[in-house]
């Protein structure tokens, strides 16, 4: 089955191949580091991780850029209130984002590009746009004239011809469907940080940052551009306008957008008390794996309702997967095996990847794996699963976890190592042989307190981390 993505630009499901057939040049809009990143943003970043892993599983190399917006209105205001420089203020939240991403097992892009480290390139791009009559100046700021780009609106599929009236906007956020000339370079205001450039003292607008950094690292036409659906207009629309006006070439071939995340059926909002960062959820005792699983369990192009009941269900699903993995590793199966069960494993792998190839349909991919596990548990219970079938079953789990990455429990701070757990399990076994059941019970309780569940089976004790 060919790999297909829904392309916002064409509003169609299209077969994907990178331009050079080998390396996927991908740009993703990263965070604006004025605070901790919320779970709505991490829904988008988690989808991008699944995209990366699916492309890699297809054998493609990745050249992936993510930007960090480290200068804009909120950052300037907050840094001033904290009496910190921009660099001091943004450094703490940049590191927090990277730490949170690692907690969720998001693969790191090949390039992380900071806006403030690319000012010269942005100035050069703005000068190029000015030379081709796409800009004008007002009060020391430089604006992109959207009337100079006839295709404006082709990503959001909105006809703006009737309301392009020359009004302009200086801030980075403006009303939906309100097409205005947007700022490329903002003149310095009193008390604001600024860069001295041929454009005057000031700083870049938000939109120009992404175009410049994408093209610097990936070239004038990239394969995939992703982000949240809220960025389609105006941000991504503006990126296309300024990039294609500058180069005369298509900016991005595929545009993939993640739908909104709802919380308990409502839009996330601080006023509703349902605004959560990753750290808020972890502090409630949920594991990073459960959060990751829930965020990627629904296809990215559908709204996801994030609930605490859903988190509990995600943890239960992961437990089913880990229990099957544990059973494979520890149970003693009869010699030989059933070739039909090896074929069943191959079919499950094919179905798993078919789901991912269909615009990253993670729900279908998960269904293929859980149906297989259900069937194999039944075969094991019936004594039909042989020792040689374990290899194909383990391959199903490996293919699954290369994308979902939830089987390995996150180690707790100060957690026992595997060797320490094994030693305690052996000590408990010896205590039982010596009929010191109080000691055996205490070891079991101590292990549980450390997040290790010990089970006695017909094949001997086995353990797993909660």
C-alpha cells in the first residue's frame, strides 16, 4: 500500500514520495517559549513524532527542522516583568520544552532553529521582497503587501479578493478571515529589545522567521510542512505568500495539520480550569507513556477529547501490551510451533503499517495489534502457541513500539535497577524456601512501593514495573 497523506493545500489524499526519493525535508512549527508548553501543543508535536517514525519505517532519511520562536510580544512582556534578558527568560522555557519532549519520547529533529540566531538571513529575505515590490514601509516597519501575491488564500481555501483593502496588522494574531498586510520587520518601540540592521532598529515579525529558517536548512521547496490546524491562517498562509513571492517556486509540497485537542469535551482554557501543561498531568501521577499513548491514539486529523478517564484507559491498554510482552518472555511454551500463527503475526504487521500508511491512521494501526494480541493470548491458553512462534510475536511488538514507543516503563527517580530487582526477587524466593514468609511478604511489599509488581506463576516468579 502506498504511503498517503491528506494535503491541506490540495484538500486531497495524496501518495507521498520525497522529491529526491530518499530524504524527507520536513519543517515543523515549534513552540513560542514564553511559558511551559501545554498538552494541546504536545498533541501536535506527538503527531509529528509519529510522522517521523513512520517515514523512517518506510526507509526514508529525515532532514527535519523545528523552529523555536524566542522573540515576540509575550516573551518581551514577560521577560521585562521578570527583569531578565530575552536570552535568560527564554532559555528556561526552551530547556523545559526539550525536557518535556524527552519525557514524551519525541525524537529530536535534525535541526532546532532559534529565531534570534537568524536575524541576518531574515533581513536579507525582506530586502529581496522589497526589491521585487512586495513590501512597503510605514513608521519604520516593513509590511508584506498581500495584494501583490494573487494566490493568497490557496492554503486556507478562502477567497480574499473582496476584502484585501490595504489594511495592515502589526501583531502576530488577528481575526480569522481578516486578510491584512502583515509585518515583516517591526520598528523598535521604547524599552523593547532590538537589532540594528539596514532595515532600521527592530525585530522580525513571526511569519518571516519560519520561511527563512525552512529555506536555509531545507532549500526553496520542501517536502512536508506541519503544524496545528490553528496555524493554517494566517501563519502558514503568510509563509507561502512571502516564500513564493521571494523564490517564485512552490514553498511546500505537502501541508499536514493536526486538529484541535479538547479537554473533557471543552476547548482548553485557563478560565475553565482545564488548561494543562505536561507537568500538571505528571504531577497527578500519570505516566508519560499513558499521556503519549492517548495523544497519538486518535488520528491527527480528528479532534481528540483529552479526559482523565481516557488517560486511565490508555494506561490499561499499555498494561495489556506489557503483559503480553512479559508472557512471551517468561512463559514456557511447548517445543515447535504453528506456522499459521507466524503468518498471523505477519498479517498483523501488514495491517499495522497499512493503518499508518493511510494518513497515519493510528486507530486502525492499534486495532491490528490488539486483535493480534487477543488472538495469541487465546492460542497460548489453549496450548497451541509454540516456542518458535515467540519470535514472530516479538516482531509484532517491535514494529508497534518503533512507532508508539510505550512498552518501556519510565524509570522513577531513585528507582531500582533491573539487577537490584532481580536480586530482591531471588532473596524472596530463598525466604520462601526457608519458610520465612514474613520476610518474603515484606520484600514483595517493598518492591511494590518501588513500583515493581511481582507475580507468582507456574513457571516461577516474574516482575514488571507499574
